[in-house]
């Protein structure tokens, strides 16, 4: 069985981060280890959540794993919380990456053109250097804009998405001349940049991807349902990362993730629940993965 490590916060209520990644990856038949970066009463869309930083605990946990010589087939990072936790996550990648480890980074920090509560532009800078360590990254449009300096647009076309991916790739390969990115991917020329939440025609949504080794471009679109829920990005990333581990190509992984995410949204709409509580993925977990 493949073993993945996911590094994200635990939001105790409001399905997101570890509380969705763990069940989704387990349902995909993948042994899932967790490294929590912080403990929150809820995610940050609820007002004033309780928050406990787990930086110290992250170090103690990984020190133990090092002694045990633990191997991970993949490391998947999501919402981290602070710049210090990004730096610690980078160290975990350095310590536990082996030749066959897939490093998958979702640089969670914003949506709809804005940073999430508690983040500043320097958090985006740090996320750029985390992305440079990855084999595959999956920012949404907002996050790609924050990391490339491209202006965020609500209305865009395919050319804009291609420009975002090309600029993101240049940032990762450090062809931009910037000195603040430390290129630590053993094979930087084969990174996949995928942009999520891309809608290229009314009623359709999905992801676009670019393979930096051969410039292959791919776009998948699926039905866009008329509802927005918290945590769908984490569902999408978990399915993409899990699918890569199952041996699917990155294009197949994106397509499966887009389809599954749409299914969870459909299941949630039947419930008419408060969108802050996330999607009712439990209803489709067994059937779709
Ligand atoms: O779903 C992303 C996410 C994860 N964890 C926390 C968040 C968010 C997005 O707002 O606040 C704590």
C-alpha cells in the first residue's frame, strides 16, 4: 500500500483540510499519515476561531519519524497557517523526500481575489518557494495571481489562464531572475502547474494544467453547480494527489478530482446546509473513488 503524508491544519469543525483529506485518501486505498500544523476550533471563515500553533509539536513528531526511518511515497501540503509553518514544512520535505516521493503542494492562502484572514503578501512569497520544491502544484486563480503578480480577474479567457501557468512555471524554474526562490526540486524541469477553479464557458468549471517538461497543456471542464461550499479545494487536491499515487496520469488525476468535487457539491445541495460546514462528501465517498 502507498503511504502519503499530508501536512495541513486540523480545523475541528467545518469540513476542510485534514478532516476531508484523511477520509478521502483512506477511501482511495492509501495509507495516510498526518502532520498537523495548527489546531483551530473552525476554519477562518467562521469568526474569531480559537487557534493553537503546533510548530513545536511538528518538530517533535518528525524527529521521532526520522529515528524510525519512515518513508513516504508522497507528501501533500495544504493550509499551513504561518510563515514559520511553511519553513518547517519545507524542512520536512527536505528530510523525508526520497527519489520516488511525489511532492504535491496546494498553496492554500486565498480565493475570489483575496488572501484568507491572517495572511499577508509575505506569506505568498514564502508559498512561492514552497511551490518551487514540488512535483505538482495546484493553486487556484487567486493564489497563482498572488504568487506571480498578475492582476486577478473575475472574467477571463483561455489566454489569461495560459499566461498564468506560464508565469507560474517561470517563477518555479526561477527564470524570472528573482533570487528569493530556492530551487530544491531534484527535477525542476518536470513540474506540473495546474490552476484550479477555471471556468472557460458558462456552466462549466475545472482545472488547467501545464507540464513544464514538454509544454503539454491540458484543460478539463465539468458541470458547474450553482453553489459555493467551503473546503472544495481540499477535496479537489486530495483526490488529485491520491490519484497520482494510484498511478493515474496528472491529466486523469485532474479529471477525476473535478468530477468527484462536482459530485460532492451535488450531494450537498440536496442537504441545503450552511456552506461554511463544507461539502457532504461522506454521501459519495464509497461510490465515486
Ligand atoms: O480549506 C482551506 C482552509 C483550511 N484550513 C483553514 C482555513 C481554510 C480556508 O479558509 O481557514 C484553517
